[in-house]
């Protein structure tokens, strides 16, 4: 197999990755923004919250966002974990397709199979997402103050 076959293996899981990232971003930033605005209004502190408030909002929102997109990540991981040289008669390994990988996860674990490993992964996501928004809000506030 030549160049296109080898190059196409780099794209395996790409559609699931886009769905994962799109879902995560919509839930994460959408919920965070709405909740942050409500907390600011309730506290009378529009334009800025203490980093503890930001952490308290962003951590559970990050967990929810990650759990909402986790099935896409599971399918992507199955797709990408297939050996490159293992192909069916038509040149495509059945688990490298979205349908094949999703069917594999469903058969092996049912609906819960799409969330296998979610606790550890979500714990990591909480740390990453919470620290990301604390840093973002701090930077945004610092830059606004320097104008």
C-alpha cells in the first residue's frame, strides 16, 4: 500500500475527535459562561469573581462537559488502537470505522461500555479544566486592568 493508505491512517478517529471537541467546548464554555454571569449578578460583582468562585464553577462544569463527550472519545480510542497492518479484504479494518468501533464498544459493554474508564479520565479533566479557566480569567482581568 502506498502513500494515500499510509496518510489516511493518520486521520483515523478524526471525525470522533471533532465531535468530542465540539461537544466539550459547547457544554464547557456555554455552561461556564451562563453560571459565571448568574453568580456575578447574585454577588453584585459583575466583571470579576474571586479565583475560588471560578474554580468552584469550572470544576463541575468541566466534569459534566467531559462526561457529555466521553462516548466520542471511547469510539475514537477504539478506532485508533487498531494495528495499522491489520486490514479486512477491502483494505479497511472494521474497528477503524465509526460504525465498527461503536458496535464493538456496544457489544462488549452495552451503554456502560461507552463510559469505561470515565472516572479516572473525568478526574483529570476536572483538574485541567478548572486550572485552565482560573488562568484564563486571571489573564483576562490582568490585561483589562492594563488598558
